C-alpha cells in the first residue's frame, strides 16, 4: 500500500490494531455474516437498533488489515445514525470506493482514509466488506420489523 498517503496509512493501521466496536452485544437486534472469498476476509456484525437508530455496533472477524480497519471505521461512522442515514452513508462509501464520488470526510470520519484504496481494485472488496455487512444487517432488520411478507416454510 505504498501509494497511500502516510497519514491515511497510519489511520488504517491504527484501526486495524485497535478495532473500534470490536466484540459482541448481549441481545443484538440483528446479526449478519459477510465473507470476501477473494481475500479470505470475514466479518460477523451485530447491530442494536432502537427507535430507528443504530444505537450500538459490534463486530468480530478476521482478515487483512484493510477489511478489519474498514469494519472498525464503519462501526464508528454509523453508530448513532438513523437507519436511512446509515444506509445513505454506506452507499456514499461504496460510490467513493468505486471512484464515482469524492469522499465526504465530515460524514465518513476516519473512513475517508480508505479513499486511496480505490486505486487498488483487488482491495476494494476488502474495504467494502464491513459496509456491505452493515447494509445487509439494516435491510434484514427492516424486513423483520415490517413483518413477514412471504409465506413461511
Ligand atoms: Zn482483504
């Protein structure tokens, strides 16, 4: 990752070494697993959702520094946000990683450090893993809250 800005590289390593939001919740509202087979990255993500707000984010996992640092940054970025805000932010991050938009540092926080990873196509899935898990968790939760719409069994 020699092409990354030094400051951003430091931030990524810092999140990798001291993962924010690492751990588990007693009674998560929703829990999902995501896997990046290209790199072997794994994340188990748990969200506590109260009154439409992501009130707590916890994750465990294993994989490369980009994937785990990104999950740490994601957990800080979406905690305290409403579900629509969190989904918006995930989409913004996804577009940034595909080089479609410039990152909004105010909304992304430390996750802005991953913008440079967009230059490394093989690592984009690593960076996206935690964020896609967050989207999956929120959509899963919303599907559950709105009630089963399809026949069961
Ligand atoms: Zn990876």
